[in-house]
C-alpha cells in the first residue's frame, strides 16, 4: 500500500510537470506570434510615416495642385498685397 501511494504521487508529479511544459510551450508560441505582429505593425507604421512626409512635401503639393486642380504659380506682376490697416 505504501508503494502504491508513492507511485501515485510520483505519477501525479510527472503529469503536473508534463502539463506545465505543454503550457509553457503554448505560451511561448503565443508570445512569439504577438511579437511578430508587433514587428509587422511597426514596419507598416514606419512606412506610413515616410509616406506622410513624402506626400506633405512642397514638391508633391505643387505637383498635385498643377496636375489635378489645374493651378499654376502666380507670376510676380499678378500678386497684389493688401494692408490690414
């Protein structure tokens, strides 16, 4: 009877160790997947920040105004400055 209890405790301990290792592996995979998602989103964010900087530059705004809106730069003799007085 004494050996049966000892064997039962040993088997229970082995089962607990195996269950813990399985859970640790599962958690490790989940962490790895989340880290990959974070890296992808950071790279996408960096790309979008560069795209914003490119699109908001004066050359792009001028080209867009000329091509899409038909605007042209004013000639110096066409500019009139009004005083706020």
